[in-house]
C-alpha cells in the first residue's frame, strides 16, 4: 500500500495528497508530526529514497539553524534529530513498496503510483 508522510500545514504536502486522491489509488496518510517515524523507519525510507540523511533535513527550519546547522553530524545523529524534531523531515514523502520520492515538486509522486 502507498503511504504519504503528510503535514497538512504544508502546501506541497497538500498538493501531494491531492495527486494521490485524484489517482484513485488506495493509500495511507501518516501524519508524521503526530505519529513520528522511528529511527528504523526513517533509516529504511532514506535507503529507499537513495539519499543521505542530510538530504532529508529541512535546512530552513529554525530548529535546524539554531541547534544543528553548525555541527558535523553522522547519519544516525541526523536521523535521531529528525525523530526528536519531526519538523526537520522533508515533506511530503510518498512510499510505494520499494520505491519512494520526496514530493518536491509534487508531480514527482506520479512516477511511483
């Protein structure tokens, strides 16, 4: 089943959700700010996305700038920071089996549904 890691306050995430709704496919919404992925889940998502942990971080967030920007962190430290502060997780992420995309732009979601 397709999953979208969604933040309803984010316009890109809302656009991604609309793309999934318009596609007519079944999907699950993960409100990751409330139901934060575990270290294991994020590690697997990063692996499926084929990116580094740093590429999943929202570097414009105040939490990042104030607490982490000037530090040299390992992937596991970055993942732990995202679990502790889920606002740092880039959005939306759409997972379909062994394929995933960050929906920026949201049209990228079409490639995996």
